[in-house]
């Protein structure tokens, strides 16, 4: 009986000591970080997606133009990812802990500017790939569609 009790206590002591190991501490820290970032996770994922699309379209544009793809160009993407994510996290901290009660969504505004920057870069890459302005083509398509759907404007002659 005492041997069984001793083995149970030994297992318990081992499980408690495992939580104080480096890997246990690292898991706890990562869990805390994940819980803290949960409210802005979708924003971070959206920005990461836009950075990824920018990277892919940039590579395709460079290949089309027969430019070399260098590691320094790729490292700019890594730096940009770090800066953008850090900026979003810092604005979240400022909004949540320093501007308590201030219901102005600064995370949304900052991430919106980041998204616009990335979308502009993606459109520029698409222009390079297609050799014409994709945005201008989209505007023309939608403006022609709009003119076809709406009734013509009345003039003074029509009255």
C-alpha cells in the first residue's frame, strides 16, 4: 500500500516539476501571448495574407521582367511583416491599456492603412504582370456597367 502511495506521489511531483521546466514555461508564455493576441488575430492574419499575395505577385512580376530574385528583396518582406505586425500589436496595447474608455478603433485605422499600402503594391505588381493598369481597367468596366444599368439622365430637351 505504501509503495502504491509513493508511486502516486512521485508521479504528481514529476508532473509538477515538468511544468517548471523550460519547455513548460515556454508553453505557458506562448499560451498567454495567444490569449492576448486573440482579439486582433483576424487583423494580423489578413495583413499576413496581403503580404503573402504581394510577395507572390512581386515574384511573378520580376520573373516576367526577367529580373533576378534576390535574398535582400525577400528579407524586405520579412522586415515588413515584422514591422506591420508589431505596429498592429502596439496599437492594440495602446488602445486597450492606455486609452481605456476611448472607443476610437485605432487598430482598425492602422491596419486599414497597412492594407491599403499592400493593396497598392499588389495592384502595381499586377500592372507589371499584365503590362497595363489593372485598376484603370476595373474602373472602366464598372463605370460602363453602371452607365448601362442606370437610365439615361434627362436633359432640358427631354422635358
